[in-house]
């Protein structure tokens, strides 16, 4: 359908628990500038900016695209912010891609980020809702029942999560941008780590990371 | 580009408080009225996009709960912007342009009543330099109004006349929060709220919801005899730092209006999302609207200002007048952020 879209540049920051050395603007610029450099472009080459981020309570900053207009070279340009909850990284890329495939824009900068160290994720996930049972559950607390139900329905082995965590964490040792570098991790060390929300153990759980990832998407002519 | 039209609209009454219903309960009747009016079900809608903010709901991922009002089973193709529904409409329009959808449901909503909106909106500011000072939305609008008065582009009397005209026009709007006949001299005699703003210069607090269905080409003509075609929809953003902009102007509105082709034809009606009286003056100039253009016959945001919906409501009010045949071509505007930082302009036209 429509125009072909190419990823012509990408860039990311090192992901870690706290990027205390940069503001939110600094964090996203780091990724965006790497993506522009990878694409051989400057800010002036970009037609539109699409930002993606999960709940604003994770940074305590409402509608961050407003604050980031200057930092992402978006002044005078169209700027969108996508928020589809946990899927937002993917949705942001879809929206950015749609802007090119529809023919609306030729070159789009898209950035997804979180700087959760600015706020407190457990608090942000546990705000009480009127007439609802108060749950201080965290993300894992909500997923755990679904995981258990799936395991019982499908007969998936009990250690499936352990094997996935082992594979991913060992792969991460080859990725200089990854938050967790755990070269000494083993099947046993994961299995023996603290159980958080049965069946999810501490070492099977994602970390809370500060980080940003940016891409430059472009039409066929630009790609050529 | 595909021809895309607004084929149906619905909105709730925008009330000072909707205490007896949560967001889902507030939205469901609006969606049902819209779908029933068009004779469609959720299955007929290829894409759904909503606009809302967690900071009003007081809960992360709040829009996910509101999807219950849409009936997302079997699973639907859906997206969301944490902004006014006008930007959700833009995303849906782009989706249709890709060819991945021929129809889209767009909705947005907000409840300001549970919190202190002016303080909540201070969280939209740079969290390092502005946020810690807690500048509320009224105070920032007051800065912009002061700048406009000092520039000579407006007077306090002129702003009061905008307020009086808007609330009088809203008498014909069954969804308005505030409407009626006010006397310019009487309201000018009231004390300032945050100088130079008086109560009449400010929007009411409103809870409510709005929804539209978009459709492309022949599908639009199947769904309605009077589609309101979107001839142009564009948005731009200005610099965030208040000290780096001229608060008496709106460059992003000017750019969006030019790109959308506002001046390509006559403007029979303009709905401008101006929650503060000074902002109507700024927007009229930035959009190049002549004095004889009918601005905000609905009463505008000075009559009803449901956060996250008031911009989409402007598009709805223009589309409705085109569908009713009282306007052939109109312009709708939506804004986001303090002091008109980000602006969207939509040009609509009858067949």
C-alpha cells in the first residue's frame, strides 16, 4: 500500500537504571543525534517528529512532547506523541511509518524513551482508582495470573521463563547498549533468585531502565 | 491523497461535574448514539483512535480502561494519543491515507472535576526549570493576556466583548457548560482572578466526551448524504520555553493554516479552540481570518472546555454545520499546551 518506507538511520542511548548525567531532553537528543548521524542527515532534513512514551507518571511530566519541541528540532514542524501503553515502542514506529507510507511526509524522526528514574514506577502503577480493589501489584503482578493460566492451558514447562531470561541476558552481553550485563548468569542463579509474583522470579523480570531509541524513516527516493 | 470526510458526530453535554459516572460510563452513550445514528457497529470501523490524558484520570494507562466503552472484542486495530482528540483524528486520517483503513472511529474525553486543573496543567512544563515553580495554567494565560494588552492588539473591553459574544452564542448549544447574556460593563467591574484575567476571560471547567466517524471516498457517501470533507489537516508546534516566544503571536498556527489551505477559499465559519479570550485575538490574526468570519457560533471553549475534547469538538461543530447545510466551507482549530504552543488546523468543506 502506498509509498515504501525505509529505516535509514537508528541510534540509541546506553540503557541503565539512572542516567543522572542527562535531563530528559539530553537523553532523547543523544539517541536522536546518533540516528541522524547514522542516516547522514541533520535536524533540518526532518519533516516531522513522532515521540512515543508510556504513562507520563513514569517521569512525572505531562505530555512530554511539549517540553521536547526544541530538543528534538521540532519547532515549526508537526510533532506527535503516541501512547498505547506497553506497546508504545511498536506503535510509535507504526505511526511514524504511516506518515511516510501515506505520502504525507518524506522523512520522519521517531524517538521512544523512558526516564523512569525521574519518578517511581511502582507508585505510578499503583494509583488507586475509585470503586476498584486497590492493588499494589506492579506490572508483574498483573501479568503473573495470565502467565500461570497460559502455562496450565498449554502445558508449557515450568522453567520456560528461566530459559528465556538466560538466553536474553547472555545475548545482552554482546550488546554494548544493554542495561544488564550479566556474564555470570546461569540457569541455577535465575532459578534460585527471589520469587516476586509466582511464577516470575527476580532474575526473569525486566529492569527499570532509562533509555531512548531513535530512527529516521524515509521514502524510497530518500532511501536511494 | 484520499478524500476523507467526517460522516457522523456525537458529544455529551459538557458539564461542570459529571460525578455519577466514570469515564467509560460517560463515553458509552456517546459512542452508541454515534454508531446507531450511522447504522454501524464496531465491526464496521476499521481503525479506532482516542485522545485523553492519564494526568486527568489520575491513573496510568487510563485510556485502556475506557476502551471497554468501545467493545474491543474481537480485538480491534486501535491507537491512542495523550493529547486532544483532534490529534487522534489526525492519526486516524493518516491511517486512512495509507489505505489500511476506510473508516475510523475517533473519540476523546476528560474529567477536570476530580482535580485542580490549573495546577495539574503545570505538569506540562519543563520539569527542571518551570515545573518546580508550579506555574498554573491561569497564571500563564494571564502572562499571555498581559503581553497582548501591552502590545496594543487588544483591550480589556475588547476581550470582555469576546466573552459576552461567545456565551450568548452558546445559548443555541445544548452541550455548553456555560451560556447566557452577560453585560460587558458589569463583568468588567468584577475583580481580577489572576490579573489581567477576570473570570469571563477564562474557560469553564468541563467534563465530557466527543466522538466522530471518518470515512473515505465512496464509503463516506454510503454512510451519509452530507459528508464534511477534510480538505486539509495540518499541525505544527512552537518553542516550549516561554521566554523564547512572542506570546502575542502564534507562528505554529500560521504555518498550519497555510499548509492546510485556509485561504484557498471562503471561510463561512471558524471554530477556534481559544480557552482564553486573548487567544481568540491571536488565533484570528495568525489564521488570517477577516472580521466578517463567523467565529465560534458554538460558543467555543469559553462556553465548554472539556480537556482533551475541546479541540475535537471544534472540528465537530464545523462538520455539523456543513452537514446541516448552514456552511459550505469552514475551519476548525485545536490547541495543546500552555499559551497556544501547539496548534492543529482542519479545513472542511461540503461536497
